[in-house]
């Protein structure tokens, strides 16, 4: 090669190489910087969600503690019982000790107190004072007249006494006694929330502000303990805002002030445009230089062509040809490397598609400036789509699926299911996009190409039914398909996806191995959990005492639940409540009978709740376990020599409960047994003493009369064995939580 020509090429292309390299390096740096920025934003949002979730768990724990204290804490419940004056002071002292124990059990609690409306008294962990002398009386007045559901308040000032220095707290108020609107109030020190946020995030370049619904500051990581709150950070750039569905508060986070790098990043597209412009100018320069250097290369190529025509095989020893052979070898290597890079790029494209798909379902903004339409075109979805619809295919009995197949087989079956979705849709006018979004759920997005109408919706439903049928006939498991509502804009994909997930939440009530559409959710009325609590308690009491009517009541409960629509979560909560009360009742039985429950029945019921998915299966398995336990416990009872005698005593009580003279003495005379011996036998057989059993029978009968007859309360009291109406009202209120008159009005 001629030296001058070499120098000309070197001087022509070296500056171009230098400028292009610098431009590409700058563009690469800016691109990596933008990617890092987005990663930081995502990490910041995840941290904010973790902090908000941690705060929410702590506050929910306090909420649960209050509910349990109101329902189960004896000293606090006795605050509202009518007591003589000489016993009231001791009851208040016990309640104060109980409140102190509650406060000591949670480091976030600053203070708590109970307001008793009957005598306008405030009971705190350290004292009891009148409402007029209490520093927080204005807040109590606001809450007593509050007709909206209680929730966590925003930041406010709390004073125990009028002259005390106020403390910044957030408060939760509950009705300690709903009938007269007595309150229990717990205050959480905002300084504790500040410390909690500092523990979870210590980055000094970022701010974390917790604000309420009105935008007022509740707590801040950077707010010193004891410092009065102002407003959220007015300066700085907000990166994320996470809202709690429980407290309705928002956690805002971001950076205090923009740096030079932030300013440069904000002009990302400008710098990229400048970089492309420089590259374009270099290309122009390259074309110009190439044209200047083109003639010698052309002459050389012509000479090689002429030589090739004259001699088919090139000579074995030609320096020039050897150099081109070397270049050809290098070129072939580059081609091989390019093929490898294309394969790698194909794998990256699959990950990219999954990433874009998940962002669509989550409702995130497009990462491209020109939006989702351009994003989809890059992934192969060309054209304009007038409508979209998402469905979610869920593997039924996923626990059995995992137990049956190893990891490799699970992966193969899932990919086969995804392939079947695409193959079924090949002959349809709908482009489809299926992706696994969780271990047991395959989300499928259907793209409408033609007119958007109900006929097109029916075609999608038909495709889903073909998929369900194919899985049922060809695989060893089944699937349930949740179908969302059709949308018109790709940006609203998260809406149709959420509708499909919502449909699957009711698989327990509607059944598995089927399609669940939005219209199916209105086929039954929505169930109310609290309406079933009374019959659950009745079932538990009858099961403990061995009465056979628990079976009928259980079937009545199942039929009631079947007639309504419950989500899987609501159904599990209700049945967990049933298991909890059964466990509580069975702990009252003798050790031998209790052992059957604790070793066999109770673990079996909990396992059913973990494994079974449909309501019908859960009901059937529950009844089977309870029936087996009932038979075993009845066998133990009947093996006792005194069982038939005690059974006759219980029958006698049931037939003569309306007798006001019915007592242990009366029974001892009737059956010729010592009263204390009879009481002990009764307690051993049924886990409840005679007085409680008689009281419960009378009150249950009174409840039936109040519901089904128009008898006056006085007549109902006499009909169930109470000669004194006031005694009847007091006992009824203690067991049912309301007076007979209120109970009748609520039932109406």
C-alpha cells in the first residue's frame, strides 16, 4: 500500500473517528445517566412504599389492639357497668392499670384515655379526672358529636392538663360503648413517627414527608423531635408520592435541590439531538472524504476484477490478496459475532416485552416520549387498535400443581399454556399478548382490530372458553379465567386488568374451572360479614355443649353464604372467625375432650383454609371434620357413667327454663343429687356451669320471642323465667350487647 495514500486515509478518517467516538461516548453516558435516574426513581418509590407499609402495619396494630381491648379487656369493659360508688373507684383503678399495660406494649403510643359519658369522667393510665379539668376536652367534644366513621386524625396538639405544654400527636378514636357514645382515644407521638422514618431511611440528600388528606404535614424524617410542624418541604423536587388506603395519608419523597447532573439530565433529549446532529455532520464529512479517496480504491478493485477474470483461482502468494483474505477473515468473524449479538438481542427483547407489559398492567407512564403506541410498534404490534380487553388465566389448586410437578415441569407446562393461548387466537382477528405476571396467573391482552361492539366481546369470550376446555381435556389441571371490561385507550389497560383480577377474587363463591365476567359479579347480592356473626357464635356454643342442632345451623350458615357473593378474602375472614370462636369455646371442655379438638380438628380446619379454593369444598370439608370431632367427643361423654343423668338434667332445663324457681336446689330435689355434685358433673359434661347454661337458654328464647312476636318486654321476661323485668334487661344486655327494646328495633 502506498505511503501517501495511507497518510491521506489516516488524516481523512482519524478526526471523524475522534469526533464520532466522543459523541457516542457522550450519548452513552447520557443514556446510562437517564437509566440510572429512572432506577433511582423506582428505588425511591419502593422505599417509600416500604416505609408507608411499615407505618400502616404499626398503626393497624394499634387499631387492632383497641378493638381487642374494647371487646375482650375485662377492666375496660367494667368501666361502663353500673357499679356502686364504693366499687367504682376500684374499677377505675383497674381500668387505669389496663390502659397503662396497653400503652407500655407499643412504643409508638404517646398516651391513651377513656371518656365515660355517664359521669363525664376521663380515665388515663395515671389518673381519672372530670371532663371540665381535662386538657383535651375540646377534641372529645368534637368526636362525641362525630357521625362519620372514626379514622386516624391529622397532626394535632394534645394537653393532658390545661396548662401543660402541648404535644404533637395523631389520634385514633373508637366507641368504647356504642350505646351512649363513650370513647377510647389513643394518641401516637409524631416524634415517634419521625424516628421511625429516620430508622428506615437515613439518606441526607432526600426528604420524606408524611402528609394527611388536606396536605398538612403529619411527620417528617428530617423534623427534629419536639419541633412544631409546619408545611411539607416547599423546595426540592418530589420524586414519588405513596398513599395509604388505610389512613388516607400520603408519603412524599424527593430531593432537596437540583444538582448540575440533574440539570444536565433534564436536557437529555436536547443533548441526544445534538449528539445525533454531530454524528450526521461526521457522516457528511465521511462521505466527502470517501469520495475523494474513492478513485484509488476503484482502480484497485478494477484491477482485482480483471485479474479474477483472467485467472479463476487467485495465486497462492500475492501480498495484496493475502491482505484482503485477512480482511475477509475478520469480516466473517464480525458476521459471526453479529449473529451472536442478534441472538442475545432477541433474549433482551423478550425481557423488554415483559417489562413493557407489566408497566401497562400497572398503569405506569410510557418510557418513550411518543407514548405507548410507539412503544408497541417497537415490539411488533403495528397499526391502530380501537379497543383492548385483558383477561387473567389462573391455575386452579396451585398448591396441588406445585406438589405434583417439579420446577422444570412447571415451567414447561406454563410455557405450553402461553403457547396454546397464541395458537387458539391465530385464526381470530385479535392479536394477543400473553405474559405470566405471577406464579399462577397468566395475563392476556386482546387487541381489537375491527369495530368495537358486543359481537367482538363475544368472540373474545369464545376464545377464552376454548382455552379453558383445551386445558381441562389435555392437562392434569384446570384454569379459571377472569375477564375484564373492554377499554378504548391503551393507557387504561390497568383498568381492564384490575377488573379481571376482581372477577377472580370471587372464584370461591362462583366456582373454579369456568369463565368469570363482570356481569357474573352481580348475579348474587354482596354478602355482609357482620350479619353472620351471631349464627356463628350459636353454632360454636351448640357444638361445645353437644347439641345436635349445630349441624342444622351450620348448613343454614352455608346456605346463607351461598346465596350471597363473597370475595375469597372475606370468606376466609369469616371462616377464620368461626374457627377462632370454636377454639375459644372448646377450651372450656375437660382436658380429654379438649385434646380431640386441639390435636385433630383444629389443625385440620386450618389446613382446609390454606388448601381449598371454593366455598363448596370448604363447607364440605369443614362439616366433615366437625362431624368427626363431634362424634368422638360425644363418645367420650357417653362413656361417663353420669352422662345419661346429666343429659336428662339438660333436657329438663330445656323443658322448664320458664320456671322462675328453677335452680340447682330445684334440680337436686328433682333428681335426688347433691347440688354441688350436680354442678360439677354438669360443668365436666358440657364445659359450662348450670347458671350460664340456663341464662343462655332463656336469653336465646327471649331473642326468638322478640323477633317473632309482639309481646311486651315485661311479658317476654315472664315467659322465659324472669319475674323482674329489670334483671331480664340487664342480663339480656350483657349477653347481646343491647337492651331487648333496642334489639327488637334493630331486627325490624
